[in-house]
């Protein structure tokens, strides 16, 4: 197969090692639905996976957590330095998340407020890393009719399926 005829998913996997990892995890989970993944720990402190998680956290912006560390402060401190520290903590089994910062935000269209917990930036990075590693495994077991809490699927997509079927 030539590069021109390769699928975009396969081509993306060659160029993107994180995507290749996700694709391999998905394929393994899809091929054997009863498989148990016992060796995922080493995936969460891979430098490329940590960097991808940071990019996602940075893109989402977000308020500082209980430690009051902002994204700009992390960049000033050094993203690579922070990711190296997190990787070492994860490798050694010493990573411990900080408590979340609790705030109340207004509910739209009412005077009520709802609680919101804001994790520290480093904890959001670790959460994103775990999502990057675990999501393809769980995605493999999802049915096509499942829409809740899945990437690239929304309630609007579910409604569209209902509209198309009627």
C-alpha cells in the first residue's frame, strides 16, 4: 500500500506516537473484549503522552487550583520541568493529587449557584494522561448507539439518530 492510499488513521499513527499508542490499545481491546490490561502504568509517564496531556490542559485554559498556580506560572516555571517532575512521581508511585479548590458558579437562567471543584494544573495534566491511556480501551466496548460521555459524540448526535430513524 502506498502512502497515498493509506488511511488517515494509519498515517496519523505513523506520524503521531501517542495516536499510535491509542490505536494499539483500541485494537487490542476490540480484538479480545475479555482482555484485562495489566501493564498500563508505564504508559502514563511516557514523555510524549505527558506532553499531549499538557497541550490539552493548556488549550482548555481554566482557573488555578488550590495551589493557585496558573498556566502562565507553569510556563514560566518550565513545562518540561513540571512534566519531568510529574513523570518521576508517577514512576516511583509517589504522585498524590492535591485537594481541589471548591467554588460556586451561577446556574444559567436562575439565581442559584452550583458547586464546582477545580483541580491543580498538575493534577489536570495527570487526569488528561489517564484519559489518553484508558479512553481507547473503554471505547472499544462501547456500542454504536452509546453517546454519553464519549469523545466526538454529543446529545445532538443522539437526537439526530432519532430524527433520522423516524
